[in-house]
């Protein structure tokens, strides 16, 4: 039975830059996939592009290609990355420059058509409401504050790019799992109506897309026995033509792959395990079987599939005020009491300076910043507590009022206070607006750049 090996190069924008090196050197992979785009990453990239039209993509991918591209081309490894952000062609040109610098030939494909920011008004005129999936509200209330709008594309344009001979595929907003499913369909010739196989591919992509989380990172079930996380290996899926897979990692790397790490990642960010919706298939993870198959090897199989919906998800971000944070530490004895008194003083100071805040939050790092009221129990006297205060305002001017107040507590507040953070700086708040749009309204495009 035919099989392929797919590795995960990075699980998010900002992941370890040396992550793919072991995959390239000793992973024996045919494909490496890079998942860069969290929900609000697109708005950050859109801001970058507004400041500099040549930007707007995940530059980490370019940095990585400077290191690995000669070895990747020598071994025939194909790269698939959602590094394009809001400027896939800019990313492709940057990679092309890297290839030219190394004297390499390479064919790069860009997947476009997900960015509908410039189409919002025309789509509204055609009757597409883009209502908020959470509360049903109309988009009109935020229209003038929208910073990005991108549709989650599926696997079809990535397959088109691979069939067109692309050595590197750069996408904008594609579903994470589609990056991994595409090489399976391309290599095995799966039909789009073979729903169980597609669901298995989605399942495989889902468990490896976040990188080291499936190889021992962030592992609740055994974090204290995971070896050498400083050199953790990124995951590899040995995928068979029937849709089964073995999850593993490169030899000689740190981390741990066992049934528990795979089970935890299977349940990560899925909502209903019987109804994992993608543009390509609705996957049912409930029948999935997971079992250990040797040291750092776990077999995964059994997902079931149903037809995909006729809508696509839209990820929209919009401006919604400002926030500012500051913190200050207090030492034993009675550290918590001191921090609570400092919070009381700050609350009064906010009234004195006329702070107009929509929300004020006090929490106590080292006591209740994670568990809130569940952490309350009498008689506890921590060695140290940090008071953290956050405010949410409509304007940056109001948010700046927090800046001078926390440092003043060193001399105007309880004793043994210090180590305050830098003066609080207002940060613009970007909110998330999920919506749906008929798939028929979106037309993905694939373009090629060749370096000879």
C-alpha cells in the first residue's frame, strides 16, 4: 500500500525557527506544511501591508527558506504554507528572491481569492448579510471599523497548485487541515466523494497542525516525563492510502509521541467531535481509534465523513476601542492584603482623574489570575503577589490615564511594592467577527511564479 510522510514545519506565526531542520535532515518527508494564521493574525498582517505594500505576509517563512531551501530542493521536498497572509504574491516574490540567491530553480504557486475586504460593499449589495455567527447581529454596526475579512478556503486550490507542479505552495486564509489534506489527495488520487478518506485526512492534519503539541508540548497527561523539550521534534504523519496514519517524529529529537499526546490534540479546538466542519468534508471523530504502535509511534484511523456544507466561514476583524495593562509586585508578609489595598487605591484614583473606562479588571498573579473566585480560600499568605490592572476604553487618550498611576504606588501605596512594568501604553483592540458566506460567491485563484 502506498504511503507518504508529511511533516509540520511550524504551528503558528512565531513558532521555533529551527523546528523544520530535523524534518529536512532526517525526517524522510515528502511534504512539510506550515500553519501560520491564527484568527486575528490577518488583521495584524493587513496593518503591516497598509504601512508597506510589500509586506503583509509571515516573514518567518522567508527566514526559514533561507536556511532550508537548498536542502529541500535537493531532496525534492515540497512545501505548503499559509504564509501568504494578505499578500501571497509578495511572499512568493520574497521566496523567489531567496531561490535566486541560492541559484536554485523552483516553481512557486500562490492561492488567492480568500481576501474579500475590498468586496464587502459589493457583497452586501448582492444580499450577503455576513451576520455574526455568535449573536446574529448585522455587519452594518461595525462596517466602518473592519480591518480584515478573509474566507477560509478548502483543499481544491492547493491540489490545483500541486497538480500544476508547484514545489512551494503559498496560501492566504486556508483551513489549517486543508494544507495537509491536499498532498494526500494529490498523491493517492482520492476522489472528493470518498468522504471517509477525506475525514481521515482531516483528522490527521488536525492532530499534527499545531506542531509540538502532539509530540509532548503542552501535554496535560504526562508533562513531567516528556524528555528534552528544548529539542522537541516536530510531528510527522506516515499516511497510508487507506486513510490510516502513524504519528511520529524525527529520530534523535526530544519530546514524546504516545496515545495520550495524540488523544489530547485530537480534542483540541474542535467543538463537537461528531461534527467537525470544513469546506471539504464534515468529519466525525467519534469512531477514531488511537493506539500505541511502538516507541514514539501512534496509529490513528477510523474517522467518518459527511458532505461539506455549501457555505464557507469568513473571519472578520474590526477595531473596538483600546486597552492598557500594568502590574506591580508585593512581597510577604501579607502580600495579598497589600495588593488588594493597592487595587482599592487605584480604583479611587481612577475616580479622581475621571477615567472613563468600559471595563476595569484587577487580578492577583500568584493567587487568582488563572482561577478567579475559585482560588479564594482563607488564611493563605503567598510569598509574593503581583497586582495586574487592565482597562478597556473607547479612546487611546482615556487608556493613557492608567500610565502614571501604577508607578506612583511605589511611594504612595502599601510597603514592599516594586518591580512595576513600564508605563502602560494603549493598544488598539481588534475583535473577531465570524460569519458565513455561500461557497458559490468565492472564486479561488492559483498563480505561478517560476525561478529558473
